[in-house]
């Protein structure tokens, strides 16, 4: 048993540590505010020199932006939501000559890559597809399955949506190799690279809004494969897209499996800014939270990281292979660089933060349609709070929520691939069994 003095001393130590971290966080982020302001000027100069046009950034307030963006983009993109004391002090107010230089050069060709983005064959392969831009999709077909069977509904369809800074490999390396023979013979699986990630298109003039992502999924999977019905499986950020897609196709979706869904009660907690604060709080500890805040709050520092890491990913991969003496690197390591700063920055704000405002409406639609929803999350998730899964349960009482012990945001799947795949198969097969039962009962 602990004595009173020990309890008090332990409590005092925790308070002291939290206070120290808070003060240190304030100092560090104040310095980062200054650096981001400096690099705003740096990139404007370089962009004008390299491309003939100064870069467009979101350091200004929302009122100074085009009105046609209203409703499409998140307010967290703009400087008045991401507070920076140095911007407010007027560090970015330049004479008319500089401001006019931003307007020169006309519209930049959307298909061109930026000087600060990687131009390797893998990263720009989508440019070879002409005007018919579609997502990169990995399709796992049942053996000897014919197209007519798929059209008639004899084959079940499953769409997999990955999370932030990931790709289709997240599914093809974990779920696909562990499927049972029954599922392999009766299911057609689609694992896709979301817009701006992996080998999918990364247009430079795209805002990567929720609508942009959904339209590309429709154009690349649902329409060309003529899907009449399908299951959805999504991880992290992909859960937002999955719910929006399911609400739009509520009569076609059979089940939705959400892994670590970042769903907050938008009406109760207060908008996109609340989502940014909860998922990317400006704190040094834990390290993963610091990384999230660094890349979410600082547009220009984030671009520096992408320039150093993503643009030179082939060099870093070579160095890692040399140090680890591995011929092939882990797919998670490679996926981290398969994006541009523009695609990651806009998707983070416009989907993860801005998309929160549409989730309540989507869940209401799915509740009325009685679509079955399954939620899985690890109890040690340091990225998405457990309250997110609880929020879904409160919104849709018949949703099944499983909290897995001793796993975090990624290890809820990674390291337990077999168990996770069996869980998915159980949900799909049980749904098919219920469907068959309904058919027999109606005869």
C-alpha cells in the first residue's frame, strides 16, 4: 500500500512533468511559428524563380480567399485558424511590387510536377494516362470468375480504403495473403491508392476535398466495374471517405468495417478546428502527436520535410537498405513518401478536419438504411482517441464496437493480420448467411 506522502509526491511529480512539457511545448512551437513564417518567404521566392509564379499558400485569412471555395475546403487551412503570432505581427506584409508578382504567370499547368516534388518514374507514372485520370487499383479476382457472374451478383465485392500517408499496400500486404479459400473463390477485392497517394494521380491544382476523393473512387472502381453492391473496409482517414461513400450508395453498401475511425461529434464539440486540436495538439509528447502537429499546423515546414524526404525518397530507401542490410524495405516505410506536400496537406485539412462536418449526416443516412457497421480500435491508440469509436456507437446503437487490448493505431492490424482477416471474413460471411436466410423466409 502507498502512504499519503508517496501518493502526494507521485501526484506532484506528474503535475511538475506536465507543466514542464507544457512550457517547453510553448517555447518550441513559438520557434516553429517563426520558422514557418521565414520559410513562407523562402518558398515564395524560390517558386517564382523556378516556375515564374509565386506559390499560393494559406497564410492569409479566409476572407482574403476566393469565395467559390466556400464549403469545399476546411477553415483550418487558413492562417486565422492556425494561429501564428508572427503572421499577426505583420511579418508577411510586403510592398505592392511583391504582391503583384504573385499574380504573374497565369494558370499553372495542372499536369506538371512541382520543382519540389519527386519526378521519378514511379511518382509521375500517372501522367502517362492522358486525360483519363483514374486511381491505381489492385483487383483480386476469384479464380475462373467470369464477368457475367460478377454483373449478376454471384460474386461479392469489397472495397478497401487506406489511411493517411498510406497506400493499397496496407491491404495487399496484410489482408490479401491471409484470405481463406472460400473468400478467394467468392469475393472480388479492390484495394486502391487514394487520390494524391501511392501510384494514383497527384494533380497540383487539386484541393483534395471530400468530393474530389469520392468522385475518383466512383470513376475508378464503382462505375467501370459496374458494382451493384459492395462491402467497405477502411482504416483511419479512409473511414471518413467510407462513411461518405456508403451514405451516397446506402442502397448498395452491405456492410462497413471501420478501423480507428476519426469521428468526433461535430455539432457538440465545435467544428474543424476542434478536430485539428484533438488529432494534432501542439505538444511535444508523445512524439507521434508532435509529428502530427508539426505537419498539420505548419504548411511551409511540412513542405520542407516533403522536399527533403519525399522528393529524395529513392536515396533514403537506398540508405535504409544499406543500413538494415535488407533487400526489400517494409511497405509502411515506402508508403510514407508516396505523396506530394500538396496532396497530404490538403487531404489532412479538407478530409480529416473539414470532412467531420458531413459525418453526422452520413451516419443518419446509414442509420435509416440500417446498414451494418463494425468498428475496431486499439486501446493504446495515440492518434485517434477512443471516444471516436464510442461516438459512433452512441450515434448508431446497433453498431458493433470491438476495442482490442494492447494494440495501437497501426498494430490493431499489423502484427495480427491473420486474426484481423478472420474477423473480416466472419462479418462478410455472416452477412451472406443472413441474406440467404431472408431469401428463404420470403419464398
